[in-house]
């Protein structure tokens, strides 16, 4: 039986294809998924769930005549701090799993999923991730242009399914406000794969280019993910990785 990742940080713009990747993984037989992609039995921690809860809680507060905590009535955030609050929710969910079973990530792959935009979006989000996550994680960034993200975001909208992981869709004004730019290129140095250091933790990363789109066709997506996770596993397992992750050697820059 091949080994598996303990934690994957899956990031990218809204509608980049992250949810479709998760959906594909869920449909693979467990042993095939481990052998081909190095992903074991897995659980997802997606901050969209926490974002949606914030919308619902604010609506309840308004109904009760109380002040909304997170958002305006049209669901824009009143201040920037909720973005980091949602990362802390991810940290809490991850910590609870380890508290229940210290070997949880030895037995399961935990996939942490979120999208961030702006000049400091991912940098700030990563700075809030817990050491527990960072010491175990590898990163997959799903790359699409803003224009492609906007197109796919419009396409996936389904009436009455705004709370759905697969079919939630943002209004164009929110897309432009929050996601027109992101700072991944700056963080990664424009490289397709390599290592980045976050809070003293070296993390391997690979960019999954999903434009032209591959996540709309399982026949394309399967081989693409095998290539992406294969590259990531090579980084994870390359000589010297253990020393880098223990802090006894510098991360690579290639």
C-alpha cells in the first residue's frame, strides 16, 4: 500500500475547480485514490461552510432586531477581520480531529480548502494557519484567470442551491471586490512547483493549471490530477525533505 499525504491545502479563485476536484476524489475507490494520488480516506475542511453560516447567523440576528456581526444586509463583509476568523475556524476543526485521535492524519488525508483575493490574501491567510496544519501540509493551487473564474462562477449557479459546495455562486460585484486579484504569483515566485516557507515551516506546492478547463470532464481530470499529485509527492518524498521540515536544512528554491 502506497503512502498518503497527511494534509493538503487546496486553494484558488472561486469556481477555479477546487470543489470539482473534491467531488472527483470522493468518487474514486479508496485504494485506487491512494495508489494514484497518494490521498487516503479523506475529510474536507472548507471555509465556505463557515462563510455561509456567518450569512445565516447575521440574518437571524437581524430578524431578532440585533446588530449583524459579520456582514451588511447584502452580504458584503463589514470589516476585513472575518477572513482570518474563518481560518481560525479551520484551525479549530483540524485541532479537534487531532484531539480525538492523535493519529488522525496518519490514517486520513485532511483537505483544507479556501479561496482568498487581494494583494495580501493568501499571505495573510497562511500566516493565520496553525502550526499543526503547516507542519503536515502540502499545497495545490488551482490556477485560472479572473475572467475564467468569473465565467465559471456564473455557469455553476443553481436556483435554490446557494449554500451548496458545488453550486454556490457569487454576484459579479463580489467577485470583482474580493477576487479580481490575488497574491499567489508573488508568493510562489511564478513557479509551477517548489517550496515556500510559512511561519518557519517549508511547504511543497504544485500549481494545477485548469485553463483550458479539465474539471468539467472526468476523462481529462483523472490524468491531470495524477500528474499534479504525482509532482507534489515527488517534492514531498525527495531526499532532504525530512531535514527541511524539521528545520535542519533550508527549503529548496527550485
